[in-house]
């Protein structure tokens, strides 16, 4: 077979005798292989960044231990009241320290929610690390969230994660969201 057949220079494959492969096909295969390796490396780097960010959030969650504890006890007191209060009503209370503890906690969960929605977290790891605590906070914040939805306009963004657990805990056909 002529090596310049069809205007292409070709090389002889060492696999079969006399089989020629045009240089353009070889170049395309090499390019595709390099692109696939580069895409895999980029994916692994992005996944590594997600894991690191998720671990960093877990560490941050534990720096809020005093805030979480104080907010938890204050919420228990609020939930024992006959009439639940809205977020705006809590904002106006005389005990701003108690409110700020609660705000730091819900702001943390809003950050987790936002990063989760924008696919910046390792979702499986986040679920493993946070779902137990999230379920309890979500249940404890239900009266506040419900009352706030009824009375406060606009609805505070920091309470959005507590309106539903679907964003964090719902399993879909493709796995967890």
C-alpha cells in the first residue's frame, strides 16, 4: 500500500503487518487521550476542593459550640411559649446576645445550604457529617420558621434551609441531592 495514499502520510502499525493508520487519526487519539486525562485530573482536583471545604465547614461548626448550646436552650424556652414568635419579633427582643447566638447558628446552616445548592460541597460527606444535627435544628426551628413565613416580609434567607429537609436529606434516583 502506498504510504502517501489519499494525500496522507501514514505509518505502519506494529500490531498487524501492512496495516497503515493515518497520522491524523493517531494525532486525534493522542489528543483525546490527553484531554481525557486532563479532565480526570481537573475532576479529582475539584472533588478534593469540595472535600476540603466540607471538612473546613465541619471544623467551623464545632467552633460555634457555645453559640449552638446557648441558641438551643433559648429556642427550647421560646418553643415552650404559648404563641411562637417570628424572626422579626426575636430581632427586637431585649436579649440581643441570645438572638446573635441563634443568628450565628442559622447563618451557618444557610452557608451550608448555599454551598450545597451550588455544588461546592462533597454532598455525601456533608450529609454524613451534618444530617444528625440538621434534623434536630430543623425540628427545633419549625415553630419559628412557620410563624416567620406567616408574618415576616420579606422572609429571611437564613431560615430557608429549615423550611424543608428535601435539599439536604432527600434521596433521588441518582442518589442524594
